[in-house]
């Protein structure tokens, strides 16, 4: 078998799983390319392609130009960047892996702490000409945390918020009073109401037609002074233009982003606003929500299992 492992930014794939057990020819790519012709040129020889989450979309048009492709394995139990119907129609098996459930909530909490305690500008102060602290951070205890989406990760955020002494409120389109009562949070009637009531908001929704652009101008206009907005879910859930307008309009506003409309984030993207970053009001993180050693070990070990099972004629963890 000719096997391609895509988008291994950390160069971790080969050391975290026993690829030699497959007896195939393994090629690892450490970068992401999006040009169709370049992707076809790179991937045309491969029978098996291993995807890291949604870093490289697998469209019908791309699969049509990869005649050798027989198996796709994605890390995680779902991948919105794979056209599953097209893969099935072309006879391409698609398999997934399990994932760990706590990594994103840990990162979101870290970002909330970093922004409110002004960690990044104070680290810059320590290593710069000033040499020491110059500002005051903000305690989380006594603040209100607004959780946008109260699923598995949202529930973890509610528990973490309470552990820091925060009151917790929540909202999503389908959120029920029963779910809120179960988790001990207060349900808000609308997203603007949540933004107005909370000091910190954190997004934990799946990207869909209903959630795309959900956090936009109306929501940011409702945010109270000093509001801290964090998105570790998917970039398009928040309107980038509205977010930047809000940050520039309110000198007390803060935002932390781990996800973007285009990834990797282009060097000339408007979000790379040096002034906002230097002020410590905009924290940009390179999509680290799921990037931990334990998670990637699960991904790659189960990817190898998936390939071996498929090669034996008994695919496991099929998605299509």
C-alpha cells in the first residue's frame, strides 16, 4: 500500500504509532496546501490517505482526480471537510477514530485566564525595556461566564467556570430549561442577552448553516464593557469583521481565537492586528484545541488500526 499522512505539523505521526506493522510505503507531509492541481499532483499515487481533522478538505472534485484512492482515514469521529456521499459513490471507504473530550475546554480556560490576567502583555513587559509589571489583571471569581452551546464541551466549561467562582449562564438555539437545570446554569433567552449579562463568553457549537456567522454585529453590540469573547469551536461561527469592529470600538473589549475562517491563518489576515495584540486585547492561537500528545496518540494508533482492518477486508469505525 502507498499511504499518505497529511498535515502533520508537529512531525508526530511516525513516533506515535506503529506504522511499520502495516508493511506499506508511508509518506508524511508536514504542510497544508489548498491548490487543487498541487494536491492532485501530491496525492495521485496514494491508495490510502490519512487526514488530520479538517486541515485538508476532501471534496468530490479532488477525489475524482485521485483514481488510486480507496481509503480515507480521518482523525476524530467526524469530519465536515469530507464529502461522504461522494466518497461512497466512488467506492472509497471512510473511517474515523475516537477522540479525547477534555482538551478544548482546557485550552478555552487557559485563554480566558491569559486574557483576563493580561498574561501576554505582562510577559512582553518582563522581557522588554520595562522589565516588570505595569498593568492590573481581572479576577474570574465573581464574574459571569456565558456559554454558547451547552453540549459536552459547554458542560465542561460550566463546571470549570463554577470552579473559579463564576456564575454561569448559557444559550443556544435548542437549549432547554431542563438541560440548564441539570448543569446548574441559568438559561438566557437570546444570544444578545447572554452577551449583555456575561463578562466572559465562550463558543462551543458545531459549525452548520444555523451557526455560521451567528456571533455577529448584534451580539457584539450587546456585549457589556470589558467583555471577553473566546472561540475555540470553528472560525466562521463568529463574524470576523464584526469582531474587529467591536474590538476597535470598545477599548476594554477582549477576544481570544483558536479557530479561523481560513487555516493556517494567512500572514496578511486582518486579524493579525499588531496594535490589538500588543495591547493584550486580542489573543490568537494556532488551533491548539485538540493538539495534545495523548489525543494525537489516539488518533494515529487508531488510524493504523483502521488501515489494518480495511486491508484485512473488515473495516472498522466507518463513517460512510
